[in-house]
């Protein structure tokens, strides 16, 4: 059986479950697409419309070619449109109702294979490095900071997030650069980040359990074999929706691994060589679980909502305790600040405030001879005065000499070179 998150494939394709996909619907997505991919008889054909950011199109297409080599002959003919941006481009409110016909557009929302620009290597290699990296430093010995890396200009929420990074003035226990799930409030991101780190510091065993469970999840449910199975089920489900027979469009170019890898630069080509599938899978894909029922979906969403509310309650209690402590501190500070000057005035009405301040200063500036430091010096002086000089090797004690007289032997020893 496939991992449970495969069930979201049914949800992603639900808008076309009843209507299917017509050729006009595919063509409608063309105005927002960067390229079109048509697979006929197991061969991939590309028709480009617009350039993609960096190498998103290159390695997305490369990943699909590797999938075709991993599961040869197991994919029906299909016609897909791809968009390489980060944000949705098909507004759902324009396609409401049972007869709505939204255009099917595959969106690039995360590195589907490799992101060479930020040195995300082939996933098999990266997964191995992640596992080894978790063993370098014990979880409890790590610096208690939350780390995030991403493009701050993609959306307003990310731009606001950069306000939470550590500075000389504020420290929210977060280092943010231009990953278990923890909800962060949109209106108080910095405070939420601070609390999440503090919670982790006070619950090290639970956080370590989360960290180990995450690594296990990567190994078992996010490895490259499972990734290929996800692509298999998603594309096979999509291939059943069209009400037309896919055809290679005019001007399309057939893709092959050699044709893509050979012209590339050294770095890109190296990544392609390391991720090249050299032989097909010797096992059948995992079994796709059924779609969520209404009851199961409701229970899932309720669990997620309740877990989020629980964490928000913990956060509220944490900051309330901090605020109460600060109020208590300022209350004590106020009491001391008010009673101190009053003591100067009412301690002795016959002495002016200025003389009282001078008297306090003189007392403060005097040495406290009964203190630990001065008592230690006194004991040391007494010990030095009571030291008994013992002759070495039984020699008798020599009579005291005149300090102004120097013996001949001493004078000779003082001459250089002797």
C-alpha cells in the first residue's frame, strides 16, 4: 500500500472527476503555461511557450524522462500544461458550480527533482546526506535556533518573516536565510517562532522524537522509489480524464536523456549523470489507497484544527506568564524606587538630604575590614609572619650578614661568563 498522503491525488484531480478534461480546457491553460508536455507511445514531446525561472523546466523534464525509464510502457498517452512559477495562476472563483470547467495546469510549487542553483543534488544523494547530517551533532547539543531558507520576495508573509531574524537589538531564536511541522501565527510570526524554540528547549525528548520520526519519514515515504510511484499514480489518474486522444502538437521536440544532458554545462550535466536511471524497476508500483470519505476527511481536518489550537493555547499561556513576571518585576522596582528617596528624607529629619547622600557615599567608599576578602589577607599576613625557616640538608643557620657587604664568592658568581 502506498503512503497515506497519496490519497491527496484524488483530491487534486477532484475538479475534473465529473466533467473530465476536454481539449478546449487544455488549450485554455496555454495562456498561463510555460511549456506543454505530450507523451505518446511512451515518448515525451515538448512544446515551449515561455522561459522558466533558472532551470526549473530543465530538471522537471529531466525527472519525467527518468520516470519513463523507471516505469517503461506503464504510462498512457497524455497531454499536460506546466507553469513554473511559485504562486497559483488559475483563480478558483472564476470556476464555481457543478458545470465549471477549470483548465488543468500543473504548477511548479517545489523542486520536483533537482534544484541546481541552490545545490540541491539528486534526491538519492541528498537523502543520504540528510541522514548522515542528523548524526553529526546530538540533538540536545545543538544551538537552539530555528532556521529557514528561502526567497523572501515571493510573498508578503515571507517578507514579514525576515523581521524575525536575529539582530543586535532583538533575538527571536531564529536565523532566517535569503523544516516536523509547527504552525506559526501569521500576525505574530516572531513571537510564534520564539515560543516554538523555547518549547523545544523545555521538551528536548519530544523534539528529538520528532526529529527521528522525520528522518524515518524521509527514508520510508519520501525516497526516490516512492516519488516515482507518486508520479505513476498521479499521471495515470490524470490520463483517464481527457475526452480526446492526445496528439503531438506541431513544432514539438522529442526529448531524450542524451539530448538533454550532452549540451549542458559541467555542473548541470554532473547532476544529470548522477540521477540517470540506468535500468527499469523490478517491482510494480505500490497500491493507491482510496480517496478520503467525507467522514474521514472531516476527522482529519478536525485533528489538524485541534492540534493547531492546542499549540496556540500553549503559546498564549507562555507569553502570559512572561508578561506577568515583567509586571511583578516592575512593581518591585517601583516600590524600591519610591521608598529609597523617602528613606533619605525621613531617616533623620535634622540632616539635610544632601548630607545624608554624602554620608551614604562615604560609608560605601570605605573598606569593609570584616569582609571575606580582607579577612583572607589578614590570615595570609599572619601566616607569613609565623613561617619558620628550616635549614636545607641539615646545614646550620648562617649568621645574619650586613646587606651592604658582598662576599667574594657572590661577586665572582655575578661576573658574566663565569
